[in-house]
């Protein structure tokens, strides 16, 4: 009888310990998986505005309609300005293309280029889940936040390392520092203004970035709508880029 009681007490003690530190029981990659899960559905459609801001206060704005499926398929269609309307970008894993109406076949583009200029590059605009591209090598518990040290899985990824600060309660990113292989800071991404997008999706609605390489310049991405949508694989092909507008 005493043996059974002793075993019961040990089991309860272990259970209490696990409940007391649920996040700490997670490794960095599990936290990263939850961050991705909290930021967006696996397949969705989205409307957003991208604003490039120059040192003199001048602005250029773009409105994009975006669809994503699974871990590695994404298309973004330009709705405005008029000079960009109808252009579309496709990402399949590490491969990216730009479609320009009336200009032959789609053009290959790279992750570090930018189809909109400004601080956001193509990798930022066609962002896949962080866990698809990075491994968490280290996690630091700072109480209210976690700091994840992320290493790119391949050399094809735009940034070699990320230092991601994650809110410990919501498991949403707040700040991400992006580094080159040399260790140089390329840019800092800042998430803010958490919004309820419906269907259980509560996440930041604004992403702002600046760079020590482009003093005085800023770029802002404002998310107006994100909602689940099932999409056919056909949508994520070069031949479909001219027809993306039909999805709206």
C-alpha cells in the first residue's frame, strides 16, 4: 500500500513540474513550428499593402493579393499601382519567377532581389513558414520572451541566420534580426498591432523593416485580410500566372 502511495506521489510531482514549465519543455524547433502555426493557415488567401518610405518622406504603395498552399507554394498578384497591375510572382520552394503581362515567358528572380524596391526583398514578400527554411540551434528563455537563434537549412535561403524574439504567452514573433553569412546585420523586421483575422487566427497585422545598409529608408507591410482557402496545385504553375486574378 505504501509503495502504491509513493508511486502516486512521484507521478503527481512529475505532472506538476510539466505543467509549471510547458513552454520550456518545448525545444526551439517546436516553438518555431507553433509560431508558424499561429501566424498563418497552411493554405490561405490574403490581401496586403506594401509601403516603401524614403528619407524625404516620399512613399510608394503596392496592393497585393496572395495565395499559399502547403509548405512551399505561393503566388502574389499586384492589384495596384496601375503600372504594376497584373504582374505576378510565383514561389516553389527556393525557386521564384516574375510574370509581366505582354512580356513573353516568366522571368527567373532571386530571393535577395526585390520586385518592389525598398527594404523588403522577394523572400520577405513570398515568405514561407520559418520552420521550412530554418533550424533552431539555440533558445534563450528571457521570461516574457524567447530568443531563437535560427540557422538556414541551405545556402539558397536569403538570410544565413535569424535572431527571432517570440512573445512567450502568444508564441508570436515580435522582432527578427536577419544576418548574412559574414555575420553582418542586413535588416530588422518588427511585427506589431495584433489583430483578430477570424477563424481563430490572431496575429500581428503590421510588419515594418529597416536596414543599416539603407539609412533613412523603411518599408511597411499591412495585412488587411488572411483567411483559409483550399487551392488546386494548378494555381501554382507558370502557366497559371496570367490567370491568378480569376481567383478573386
